[in-house]
C-alpha cells in the first residue's frame, strides 16, 4: 500500500529545508498492511459488498441478486453487537 505520510514518494520536505527519507516507510513509499487494517479502512458499504461477494463466491448463502446479498451484509454490519 502507498505510504499515507509521504504519499508514496518515500521522502518529505524537512522543516529546515531539503528532503529527508520518510521514517514511516523507510523511504520505500510503501507500507505493509494487514488484512485487518485494510478491512477496518473500508466504509460500511464497502465492507458489506466485500462480505457479500465472499459469501456468494464461497456458496455460504444464496440470494437472487448481489444487491440483496450486499443489503443483507449491510444490515448485519449495522446491527447491535451482543457480546
């Protein structure tokens, strides 16, 4: 994933002038992101779409349309969680 601090450039302008390597990505312009970090960065609608596509592709549930599968996942994401 592109480093969010240096915008993938690998460096930034130092306060005193001159460019310095980005300390967040060690000058590579890229960072390693876990699946959890990626998933948490999605909007609720994007999460619902991803869940629906995964479940439809794996045959966990069958809906007449992808839109209904997405709506079902969206409804589940918005439900109160009882632990």
